[in-house]
């Protein structure tokens, strides 16, 4: 900003210089460059958009439509409205059984897995020699636990002639077919889920490494013991990690399928004691060819997971400590 010359007895008046205007050719070059960059961005995003609409949103919308139809994969879909949903909750006893079995599986296995993962993370956090090796070894079950091979191995281990009964025989105890008994079959799958503790354990270990050591030193000066340190320092500062693992494991547990399918031979036996929700969905859709009914079950499962996740987030405000809370 410059000042114009002023006459005697008058004040100086500020004069604003004219704005710089780009020549037309320069504006055209900038516009062409912007369009070129936009085309490049859309080109790189095209695979993601194709996957979103063709693989995710498209099938979701189609399944939502099919959930209101009578569709068997072999005939044309026939609109039946809410009949599939009414049948689920009023007439289908196996649907309610699958929901009960899955809920029991989630409620029991998730807390046990997280407690075991946290306990092992606390042991590893003490500074063992060769920690990267142990961390990798303990992480392997998370990679292998959902595979068909491990499920077959699990069925052999808990079978009549399996390793578990062989071990119990050393103490004079006559074992049983753990996977063939309705009283114990589900518990073998719960043990398998607890065994896949590697992923939450690694996350817990990373969280423990972020807790400032000066807090423990100050607590030691005040005479606090190990349990007091864990209850007053470790556990509160670790609640965001616990919450993160809890949400992930609840979602993953409701989607469990392979273990139940392999151990039960694909029918949820014995006596529907391992009839997971996803297994019953598979039976309805691909064995009984009731694809419309199976699509409705899929949307009910989506709503169940969404509601539970929302409840977890609402309840987290009462027990999750983020460090900046007052």
C-alpha cells in the first residue's frame, strides 16, 4: 500500500495499488493443469469406486431386496414383504438356537481371550530376551486360528482318540468325545477362540510400551505394590486399547464360521450345540436354497453388530480413560 502526495493542511490518503491480473494465456494454462490433475486423481480412484459399487454397495442393495423375497437361486424372486423376518422370530426355532449359541460364544470367549492376551502382554512387557521372536510366535495363532487346517486339527485333538484324552489317560481318567458331546462341543470352540490371542496381545503390548515409566516410579516411592500399580496406573491408561480390542473381537466373533463348520461337519451338531449364526445362514442359503431367507438373516446380523458396537461406544464414556479427561 502506498500513500499519495498530500497538499498542505490535508491528511495523507492511502492509495491501493491495482490487483495483479493474470494474462488470459496463464489462466488457461492453470485451468488445463487443474483438469489434468483431476483426471489423474479420478483415474487412480477408479478401481476403488468400481470395487465400492460393484463389490460392496451393489451386492448389499441386492441382498436387501432379496431379503423381502422368496428366492431359491433356481427360480425367480417372488416378493413376500416382511414374511422372512416374521418367520425368523416367530416360527424358526433353529434361528433362535443359533442366536443363543452365538451369543454364548461371544459373551464367554471374548472376555477370556482379552484377559489371556493382556496377561501374556504383561509378562512379555517385563523385557524378555528375544522378545521379537516370542511376539511373532504368539501372533501365529491369530493368523492360523480361522483356517480349515487348524479346525480339522482341533477336531482331532478333542476327539475320542485325541491328544486331550491321551493326556487325561495318564492320570487314569477316561476321556470322551469332546466335540461329539452337546455339553462340551461349544467349549472346544471357545478354547480355540481364546487360543487365537495373538492380535490383541500385540496391541496390548504396544499400549503397555506407551505408559510413562515415571508414573510407576512415583507409585513405588509412595509404597504402591504391583497390584496397586496395575489397578491404578496400568489398567486405566490401557482402557482405550481394551475398548479397541473389545469392539474388534465382538465383531469378529459374531462372524465366526469356519470353526463351527469343520468341527460339526457342517450341520452345527451335536444337537445344534455348535450352530453358529453364520453357519445356519449358510445352511439356509446354500443347502436349503432359501436365499431370500438367508439374505434377511444377514441383515439381522448386520443390525445386531451395529447395535452392539453403538452400545459399546455409548458405554465407553463411563470407563474408558483417554488421559485428557478431567
